[in-house]
């Protein structure tokens, strides 16, 4: 086969190659700039960070939390099932720099806000293993001993062009880095209208498969201690979450509460445990000795 004639003409080849690369660059790099961060790309409900939240964000970056936590839901089935609709560019317009990250030693945090009550975060940040025994997340208790520098937070807000009030700045001097971190974590993803679309669907028959069964109650006790005790207490006496002793919901409602969570109010969904374990806990809570 003979070589095409342009391959023997270096100048022409150079021009054609440059053209080919240029077209590729325009399509993959230049055009997206016209689409990203435009008005149509904005999400009305995604608002800038307050001074306290921004201070928390800066501590997050300083501590390198993004080495273990991503903040982006990838367009992959496993991600969407776990965290909801995949991330859109408009979710990050106020994130400078963005903290998408590339590693997940811990879970994605892009939609974390409201998942847990504040009190859970204070305890978890101070000593993760108290809440999640197998956690390998380091403890950050020292953040509670470090106060915020109101002046530098104000400067950061000015540079970023975020709105703030004098009252918000004054308030900072009575807050710690821990307060700022918790405020930041509770803000994450709260402005995203579709963040709850990973709705937990209850499939199958909603009927207690092992009513008052002693083996189920014993198994439920273990599952409860591992997953619920940090918030509802060892003896169901309550703590971060309400007391569950004497819970008088019927079996089906209790199942729905645990399986689906009350995700606006800091009670996470436990669908990931599977329905068998949730039914075991229902039996433990309603019919076991506490
Ligand atoms: C060495 C890796 C590592 C580092 C560094 C790390 N984490 Fe974690 N994080 C984890 C792991 C693993 C989990 C899951 C177990 C748990 O909840 O403790 C987790 C869980 C969390 C959760 C609960 C998420 C959920 O949906 O349940 C939050 C919030 C969190 N981390 C915040 C932070 C913050 C803020 C920092 C930085 C100050 C940080 N993490 C640093 C590994 C890490
Ligand atoms: C991160 C803390 C946390 C964890 C872990 C947690 N809960 Fe909750 N739970 C809450 C909070 C907060 C509420 C209150 C929500 C509300 O009032 O709307 C709640 C509410 C409930 C309710 C409704 C109580 C009522 O009287 O309305 C039940 C039942 C319940 N949780 C069971 C469980 C079970 C079972 C587990 C373990 C699988 C569990 N929870 C794990 C925080 C938690």
C-alpha cells in the first residue's frame, strides 16, 4: 500500500495534525466553558457559604479531609443508588476550589447536610470510633480547642465575593473550628433539589416474618447495638435520638421508620442492612428485654 501523499509533505501534515488537535480541543475543552457556569447552569437554591460555613470549609481543606472523602456523585449505577442523582456542575458554583476528590476511604460527603443531627457530628468528629466502631477516620477533638480568626474569615469572604453581615462576622469570635466544621458539613448538598431522589423503596410484603421469635430478637439486639446504640442508647434510653423504650408503633410502621429513616430529621435510612436485619430489630425493640 502506498503512503498517502500528505504524509510525504511535512508542512501539510503539520497543518492537518494541528487542525485535528484544535478541533478536538475546542469540542472537549473550549465549548464546555460556554455551557458550564452560565445562568442556565445555576441552581437557584444552591447558595454561597456563610462565614461560619466557609471557615469550616477552610479547616476541611487544611486537615485534608478530601484525601479520604470525595464530594461528587459519579454517573455510575452504584453511586446513584447510594447517594442519589449524579452531581451537576451547578452544584459546585460556589466551591472554590472544588473538593471533588478522587479517593474514598470514607463515604462521599456531597449530600451530607441533614443526614445526622449536629450532636452526632460533634461526637463523631471528636472520636469517630465511638459512633462507628470499625472506623479508621482519625479523631479531630482538637478542633474544639481552636477558636476562629474573625478577620481572616472576613478576608476570605471578600475574596470569594460571598455576601455576609457584620453580625455573622462578630459571631465568629465565640465559635471554635469544630462549630465551623459542623456548620459546613450540615450545609453540604442542602440546596440541591434532587438530593433525595435515592428514595428508599420498600419491596416485598410488609409483614413481620418472625413475630416475637427469640432467635430474631437475639439477632436484633446485636444489630441494634452496632447501628443504633450511638444515637438511641444501649438500653434504648435515648441520647442524640429519642428514647425507643416502650415504642408503640406497630411492627410495619417501625419497619418503615428504620428502613426508610426520617432523613430530614437526622434519623438515617438503614435499608443498606437489608430487610431481614431490620425485621430482627423491630422484634428486638418491640418484644425484647432492654
Ligand atoms: C483516613 C481517612 C479519613 C480521613 C482523613 C477523614 N475521614 Fe471522615 N470518614 C472516614 C471513614 C472510613 C468513614 C466511615 C466510618 C465513620 O463514619 O467513621 C468516615 C466518615 C465520615 C463522616 C460520616 C459520613 C456518613 O455519611 O456517614 C463524616 C461527616 C466525615 N467522615 C467527615 C470527615 C471530616 C470533616 C474529615 C476531616 C476533618 C474527615 N472525615 C477525615 C475516613 C476518613
Ligand atoms: C445518627 C443518629 C441516629 C442513628 C444512628 C439512629 N437513629 Fe433513629 N432517630 C434519630 C433521630 C434524630 C430521630 C428523631 C427523628 C424525628 O424526630 O423526626 C430518630 C428516630 C427514630 C425512631 C422514631 C422514634 C419516634 O419516637 O418517633 C425510631 C423507631 C428509630 N429512630 C429507630 C432507630 C433504629 C432501630 C436505629 C438503628 C438501626 C436508629 N434509629 C439509628 C437518630 C438516629
